[in-house]
C-alpha cells in the first residue's frame, strides 16, 4: 500500500463507503518506541460506534477503532481478469530495459550500449534491438572498445525462444568466439490474480510497507550491490530508476527485515524483481505476501500484466513462480567477448 511511502497519509473513507472495498492502515502497538502500523484490505462491512469492520477475501474479519486509523481509501471493488496481453519479445525487452535502466547509454544504430559501473549484467550489456548500422564485425569492435574504456567486459544480451528473437545473432556471436553465460527466462502472468494471493502476514511479522526508496534494511537483505561498504551511487540509480518504482519490506518481530521485493510499473506492465526472504523466515508465505502487495499497488496504477526474469538454473525460484501462475514468454542469455576470440 502507498501509505507512509513518503507522501501524505489521509483517511479518505466515510460511513457512506460501507459495502465498498477499502484499503486501510491503522496504528498498533502500546505507544512506546517507534510507532507500528498494520494494513488491511477488504470490504467495509460496517462502521458503528467508532469501530470499523472489514471482511477480507478469505472471509476473515478485522475490527478497527476509528481513532487508530492513519490512512484509508476506497479501492476498485472488482478488477479486470483479462488474460496476459499478447506481447512480442521486443516489447518486453524494451519494458524491462526501462525498468532496470543503465546509468550511461549510447546508441549504435538500433543497438544500445549500456553501463552502470558493473552493477548487474542487465545494466552493463548491449541491448541489440535491430541493426547496429555497421557490419557486425565493425559493430563488435566498437562494442569492445566502448566497454574497455569503462573497465567492463563486453557483453551482449541475446533473446531467444520465439520467432521474433535473436537466434541468428546468437549464432553469429558463437561463431566469433563470444561465450554464452547466465541463461535466463522471462516469465509473465495476468496481474489481478497475483493481488488475490493470501495477504495475511505469518505470526511474528508485520504487514508489507512500501516506499519509493530502498532503506538500509532493504539493501542489507538484497545484498547484491557489490560493495561491502554500502551500495554504490550507480547501484542506487539503477535500483530506483524506472517509470514508477516501489520497494516492499516486511519486518520481523525483532525489528529485522524478513522479506523484500521491488516493483516497477510501466503502462500495462508490472515488473517484479529482488524478491528475497531472510533465511530464518522462509517457508512462511512471505514471498507470496510481498508479491500480492506489489501486485495490488500495480493494479492501482493501471497495470494489467506482470513480468519477471529468473535464471534458468534457479529451481527454487522457478517452482515458486510456477505456483504463483507465471509462465515462460522467452529466454535470454549473455554473450561475452572471449580474449583472442575468432573474428
């Protein structure tokens, strides 16, 4: 939910909204120390004598003192349950690139050379969406010089698995001695069913909070910024870049971070990434909880379909996304220039 995400918290429901689907945040705790908040989404079934009753999708009810309300709003009572929109590989490649943007980019014909100080292959590789405007050998020489000037390996990301992907380019790169690595699947799903996943946090965990910026606790659990002294400026620019970015955090009872996730909304697409659960909090449904909260946020912003990227050898993540309803759309992998490779 958007409350306390750095913006103004408001109670925007009244007794006239009984019967409507609402999203509320209430203050909990004993008043000592930092304030604690709990979220609830469901149908406002009554509002009598200063007490609200909200019925969740699973049929359970929660009673909330009016005086404890921090923020509340009406949300759509029904969401469209369309199938995932038809999409080509190029559309998803472009959406994913906007959702994980490089710090520096330079055009080479229809190719884009991208760099971000080495933070993730996605932001430090060539996106080859068409003709580079040069013969392939000349284009690859240009690519190698560009990345060498930045102290980075020359990588080209190659989409595969559909009629509109880059098998021909993959073959040409292989013939020239560019090695394949990090095979990845792009998976998609209708968005609305993800928001209908169970949303009750397990005992010992608070609900999901959303923010436009990743806090220190979020970054500590993510732990992929490549700098033991904290995230680099380039890493933060990539993580916070994109059309509409949200960071989800679930806190454990001891104040630690139990789970995190990242969402970027771009038109009809909602991109999910950085879904992590602390080792001692696994197998409690927290990944599902975070996914549902982020999907709810994306629906509120008008998205209707979801995508994510997962490495092909990550069996645990693939199984989770199978259960959540994601299916394969296409694949991609990286081609790395081999020192002394053939031309």
